[in-house]
C-alpha cells in the first residue's frame, strides 16, 4: 500500500496538470471496446464543454489505472470520489492570459488531494486548449537546457478539442522538436480526434457522447515513422455538459485514472 500511495501522489503532483502520459516506450493505440454503427452525421456540437463558472460535475465512480495502460488497479475503485468545480477565469501568462481554472478534488486509497488545471477556449475558432506538462518527456529523453540540467520550461498548450473538425478527422494538437543529450533530435507530436459518436449512460441518464482521443507520437531524427505511440487521454463529451467519462493514462512514473459522472449541479 505504501508503494501504491506514493505512486498516487506522483500521479496528482508530478504529472500535475492534464494529459502528461508522454513516456518513451508507450502503449500502442487501443480500441475502446465499443462497437458503433457508422455515423451519418459527422458534425460535433459547438458547445461540447461550456466553461460556466460555478458548475460542478461529480465522478464518484472510477478507478486508478496502472501506469500508461488501461488496466485498473485492484481496490482503488473502493470509495473512489472525484469532483470538478469550474472556478472561472484566472490570470495567467500570454498567450492565454485569462484561461478557465478547473479544480479537481480526488479521493481514493484514503487520500484527499487537490489539483488545478487550465483550459483556454478560442471562441472564434472554437478550439479548446489544455495546459499540459512535458516534464516526464524531458526527463525520459534527457532534454537539457544547455547547462547540463533538464529543461524546466515544460508547460505547453495543446489543442485537445476542435469540434469544428467533426468526427473521424485528426488534427495536430501539438508538435515540437527537441534535442536529446542522449539520442539527438526528437520530435513530440500529439494528435486529437473525435473518434466516435457513442451512447453512454451516466448518473441515471443516457447521453449522446462525442468521444475524443489524444494520441502521443515520438519521432527520432528526421524519421516520419514514430518510434513510440500511445493514447494519453479519452474524454466522452456531451453537448452543454462537458466530459461525462474521462480516461487519463499515466506514464512510467505515475498512474492514470478512469472515472464516470455520477451527478452534476446543473
């Protein structure tokens, strides 16, 4: 239990913000296990995640996931609770100086821990940007700052949701090249996609969800073939509600989690 507790602390504090599953030798992309008929309407609603201050979504059904896999950790589902509070706009650094803060309270394994993550919505282009932390990627790939230390500028904005793209169309959510002191040129690329329209029951109601997935790819040198690829997150999003089911993958240092909405205040 002590070892698992330490890993859970790592998940909430080292991983920190959102979608930090960026390990070098990650899992291959996996199917969600749900079979759906071909969609005739490929559009995605514009209001897929209204960032309305004061709204609360509870996810009191969930489990921790083992590292960068979708495998549940036995026992972590007992007494699991998670709650998102949309706190509203908060001052931050350019280019997004007033993103929306969301406070996540998670209870499991006898612990109650808080974290805050930031979302910026470009209302003109209707793109949702999430602030993520590439710290583990920098450490695992030995991305240095020129003085022999691991780079500290690891916060990046990722275009995780683009409703205007519609279903089954991938977009580049993030792409940046770095120099590893160990293996040379390394490029990290994250793609996003609304991969499926899916019916899902949560909190006693059945919703039409739009399942979005973020996938991480790592390229070496000038190669166009990734040396590593894996899912970092899936969200089942509902018009005028937001994500009613969330799957966040961990990495080699921390666990992920899977949780489903059990209630909301709106």
